[in-house]
C-alpha cells in the first residue's frame, strides 16, 4: 500500500477514492476499520464518521485507523475532510491533525480543502465557494458546523496547539522547487501546519509533488489528484489505465434519495419532469402509520419491471423544517433514513444491481442495511461521485452503488449515472 487515507465521513471517502482512481491508483474504500485487516490495493481509504462527534472520539477513531494503515505498510497518510472545512472551534480538523502528527512524528504538514473543479478555491488563506467567501455561502447556516469565517489560518489556529502559517498561490506558481523552499522557510519559522492556497488543478499538482514525501497530508479530496503522478515519478507504482474498471452488471436499477440539498431537489424535480417512475416517502405519514417502508417497497418492486424507479424523501427546506418541528431534527432524520435504507435493501433483494443513493447520511444508512463493508471504486459520474462495486454478504453477488453527497451533480445526475452503468432509459 502506498497511500492510506483516513476520511471523516462516508461520501467524502468515496470522493477522495475517486480522485485516486482517476489518476490510475487501484483504490478500495472500507467502512471503518475491518476486524480482519485491510485489503490489498495501491490506496486504501478508511471511511469514518468523525466530522461532528466529540473531538476525543474523533481522535481515538482516527488513531485506530492510522494504526491499521501503518500495519498494512502505507507510505503516506492523508487525513481527508470536507472541501468546506466543516468544523467548529473545538474541532475536529485541528485535534485529529495534532494527534496524527504526534503519532507519526510529523514535524510539518499542510491543510488544503481546495477542489477547484467543484468551485472550492483557497486564495491567500481564504476559502471561496464559487464566487463567494465560505462565510457568505450557505455553509454559514449549517446546523452542525456553521462556517462564519473564511480565513482558514484563523479557523485552524483556533483548533490546534501548533502554529499555523500560509503557503500562498504565488509561491505555488513558482513550481515545486519554490514551494518546497517556502515550506522549508515556514518550518524554520516554527510553522507546523501550513494552510495552502490552490485556485487551479495546476496548484494542486504542484502541491502534491512538493508534499509527496511528507508523512502526513491533511486536505479535501483535491490534493489527491496530484499524488498518483507524484508517486509514479518516485517509481513507487505504475498508473493503471484500468484502475476504474468495474464489472458489467445486468438486472434492474433504482434510485433512493434522502438528501434535501438544493442540488438534489433539482435532480428529483428533473426525474419527475421527465415522466419517470417515482414514489415519495412522507415522514409525517410514516410517523403516523399512514405509510410504511414495506408498502413503498412493494410498490417500488412492482414498478421495477417498467424501468428504474426513484424513491425519495427529498423535500424543500420549508417542508423539512415543518417535519423537524413536528418530530425533532434527529428523530425525523433517522425515521427517513431507516425507511429509505429498508427500501434500498428490499430492492436489492428483489434483484436491483445498480443503485444510486443521494445524501451522505442516507448513503451511510443504505450501505449499513446492505451489510456492505468494502467498495471498489470505479469511474466518476461527476467530480467527486464515482460508481462503486461491492459484494453482497448474503449471496456473494456483486452490486454497484453510486453514493452522492447532497450538493454534488448536475440536474440530470440520476439518469446520467444510470446510463453510465449501462441502464437503458
Ligand atoms: P446531504 O448529503 O444532502 O446532507 P443526508 O442524507 O446526509 O443528505 O442528510 C439528509 C437528512 O435529511 C437525512 O437524515 C434524511 O433522513 C433527512 N430527510 C430527508 N428527507 C426529509 C424530509 N422530507 N423531512 C425531514 N428530514 C428529511
């Protein structure tokens, strides 16, 4: 194993794995630390769910993942977090970085959430989402990790005991030697973590080349794009043009959507506008017993004969708020996740072999219900969202899953994903 990645959430893990595969690394994603050791691959991504847990818990889980990756021989460790730097003054980006640095004896690392292809750029230490500062984006209202400051040096400094510095874009423009010289200077000045600018893929490639020999990198998924070529230049592996190949599966296909992001609302609307089959989950009806996951599943299963079917709880924010007021935020979320996971599980039992899931938490619930523990990463459908393939624990058959984090994908994402997997629409 060359690269070991510790990802702080599930769809984020798939996102970074997708970047590595795209650049020719065979990559396997595992859900948590498996009991029997890690699989063989150029890169292994361990998906944790530590973004918003208590810092001590995030640190403990990350150190367990680190130990497994080191046992498996990983040459470099990558702590992957969100491209919007989702965290609070308590963590968890700072505390986990500090703990990984201590465990690895790392003197210096970088922090770079940039992913320019998805509109996340860092300029003079400030994170932009599209054309606006992070603090002016929708992230300022995030329920768990509101981001009200776009200055990442300041944001990270509040979370770490190490001095934080800045590695600027104009240094990166000078290429790898200039970047490494600046990193050496920062280290000499006592900086332990440098927030790195990146406004283009070129910057990410330079950064990856300059940092490929560090024991630890911390970043969004963007930096991962540059690592495989950097490793190849060091003779550590040969990029494999078939790294993203998955099997060609037959059988029915379906979509399950529990994300309520603007992007997913538009994707559901597009599916409906195209006149495709769809079934809606109504959380209040579920709660009151007027609807059940099993009846929705029965309808969806029956509809499969006519083509792919979408089952969705996706709703506009006013409607979600009303449901949350009636049932509580946590309870509403869990109720819907369980129902969608049950539908997904039943559809797979009924023969579905290509399944698109929208929503990070929803994806976690579906994968758990399927009992899937390992995902082989295939070709991207859009930046950050690849097709993946797993083995079903019950019958050993293959199933392909596209797990989409809420904000990703264009309006026709569902149909685009299915067509890419060979489904005729
Ligand atoms: P995203 O990736 O967009 O954040 P998630 O699946 O992570 O999507 O989170 C969406 C959450 O909203 C889930 O907990 C889901 O169960 C919940 N949810 C989905 N539809 C509704 C709804 N109509 N009302 C209330 N909550 C909902």
